[in-house]
């Protein structure tokens, strides 16, 4: 995990107002800030073509104004509304956070995605002749990924979720022939309540229950372990895709 790390949750159609979406945004940002151990995270709206946007306000009514602007005028109730935020940590690490929700279309992906990026950390050689340069430090929250996934799950009441990097995502996709939208395991995996009920009793790994009845599982710290977890949970029926013929937010 030396580069970008992703925490992502997904759900099906669930009509919601801009104010309801704004309340979810604030729960998520407050939860992620709490995970940062007291570090002052600077959350600002992502603005195309600008270095920095305005600081995200702390009231749902003010956040709702931005969320309302993030949807096409005529069909926002169908395809949803999108907002994006950039967060910066004191050590230079940063995050890009994007969420799209509130729509009723069964074919539109509704997701909240947290991308975590490391900051360059200067390393000075101590031995004679040692090189001095910059190497990536860890991305923010990489030591608390299961908890970050829990924050997103409890903010958005999703169907599934996971934490991963590009290498892991590609490996699981290739091993099982999955489409990008199909539920799958990551280092940590979230399952909504009906899916969680299918997890085998002897499934190994730490389990963390969420407020909505879902479950966050630690599903492996190696690609091999995650692939094994994918095989087990798929066989149990816990990773079936949502059906477009019976649209709902969770399986």
C-alpha cells in the first residue's frame, strides 16, 4: 500500500433530497476527522480549475446548497446528485472524496468513494555518501481502513463496500471474471444486513457490526487471503449482484 488506497461503498436506487444527502455528507466527514487522531483535516469542496475550493460548512442546510447544484436540473431525481471534497492532512497527505446518491434509476451506480494519497516525505541518508531524496509516506488512515469503511457504511447505509488498491482490485477481478460493478472482497469488506446473515459462522477474520445491521469483515492482508475470502463468501451467496429487475438500495 505504498500508493493510492481506496475505500468505497455502493448501493442501489434510493430517492433522497439534497438535505438528506447533505446530512450523510456531514456524518461521513465528521467520522473521518475523528479517525485522524486529532489531526486538523482541511475539508474543501473540489472545484474544477481551481487550486482550492471553499471550506465545507458545518450545517446540513449549507451543504445541501452545494449538493443541489451537483445534479442535472431535469433528471436529478432519477440519476442522483454528485458532490466532491478534497481533504488535506497536516503532513501533506490528502484525500479525494466523491459521492453520488439520491436517484431512483436502477442502472445508475450510486457510490461514495474515498481515495487516499500519500505525501512525499523527505528522507535524509545517514551513512557517508547516502542519497537524499523523497519517498512516499503512508497515505492517511491506511492503518485504520476497516474503521474508515465503517464510517462510510454508517453514513450511507450501502449494500456493499471494500478497501483496496489497484493491484488488489485487478487481481480479484481477474480471478473471478467480475465486472467492475460486481460486489467483491477487499482487505476489509462491508456487507449489508441480508448479506451479512449469509456469512459462514466459521469465517475467520475480525467482524465489526454497523449501526444499520451490516457487517465489516477483515478479509485479508494479502491478495491470496482476499481471493480465498472472495471464494468463500461467493459460495455462501453473500456477494450476489443487485437485481435491476427488483430495484432496491440493498440486497
